[in-house]
């Protein structure tokens, strides 16, 4: 058992398994270690660590931060973070507040469209403090306003659509600094999802490396072999560590399986050892 998954989500953000359920599933599918990387929160990590001790799974404390980049956003993973870091916790709380302010406006927009939903229903559905667009999509689906979650994103919840509200998020350098405050390792998540050209991705990595980026998510559920090889080449060019993960969300991404992505994902434990060796003084 020498496989790992360095990008998974729980009910603390937009996954559908609790941190404990994630660890049990990791044990069932034969993983050695997982990194819990919920969006903008570390609320599930302590539970995951305790479950990991019980079931013999190594748990890496992590987070996935959204960063404003141009007119869009990119995501940066923080791995091996110190969840007791006071500066880090203060910054996380601030941006969670920005997410809350956005949610109020999104509910108002959906109400204006004619969808009878409330913040209370969203909090009940998410089971925690972090409400994401996936929770809106699931609630609208449950109430019969849409037929699929994908339809909800395509008609209402994506940038430029009637219910979308931009939220205040940090810049890439602020994200990397936040992770550094928590003594963590900053990794660019799922680089192909941003639809950058090769030249744009090259320029992004050059910029992020200057801020302290350590690695890039190379082995990923949606990467083709050609994309993975291109990312490996860029990692080598900028002397970045490679990491890998499924981006598992449970039922919110039904075709993505913990540890194995769409079935052919394999992230060896040596990936974790390599980036730890790189950052160890």
C-alpha cells in the first residue's frame, strides 16, 4: 500500500463525505496517505487526523485557496500546513467572511430569479461553515428547479450568469504568503483547468516561482498523458516539485474516485517524500 492522494475534499467545504468517512474510504481503497484540502477552511483537518490515527492512514493537513489572477482565478494548494498558526488563521477568517458576504448576495439573486431558497437551507445542506457554488447547485437540484448540477452551473452560477457574484479573494502572492505563515508548501492546483496557452502557463509559473511556489499538481484526474508530460517539463524548467491528487468530492463529482481519479490515477508515496525533502532545512 504505497499510493496517496494529495487533493481531496470533505463536507467541511464542498465534498459529500465527512473527514472520518474520507479516511475510512481511503483505508478501503488501499491508500497510505491523503491530504485534506478543503476550500478556504481547515475545519475538517483535526477530525481527519484523529480518524487517520484510528485507521492507520497518514493525514496531511492542507487547504485549497482561490487566488485572483487577471479576470479569473487560479487555485493554490497548501500542504503540510500548521493549523495552529495565528497569522494564517486570521487571514483565513477574513476571506471566509468575504465568502459569507457573497453568499448573501447570491441568495438574493436566486430569489429574484424565482428560486425559493434561504441561507438556512444552504447551511443545513453543507453541514458546516463553508458554502460553495456546489451547495447551491445541489439545493436547486433537490428542490426541482434544475435537472442536474451541471445545468445549474451552465445557466446560473458561472461568471457572467444571472446568479453569479464575484467574491473578494487574495492575490497569488498573498495565498503563497498565507501558506508560508503556516509553514506549508504552496502548490499550483490543476493547471490545465484554467485554459491557459502553453505560453501563459509558462509565464504564470515563472511569476509564482518568484513568490515562493514550491510545486505543481502534475498527476491529476483530468490530465491527459500529453498534458501531464507538458506539466512535468515545466516543473523541470522551473525546478518545481510535482504532486498529484484526484480532486475527490464524493457525489458532487461522481466520476472522480478517491485515490484513483477516473480509474487510472496513481500517485506514489515517493511524491510526498520528494517535496518534503525539498523543503526540509
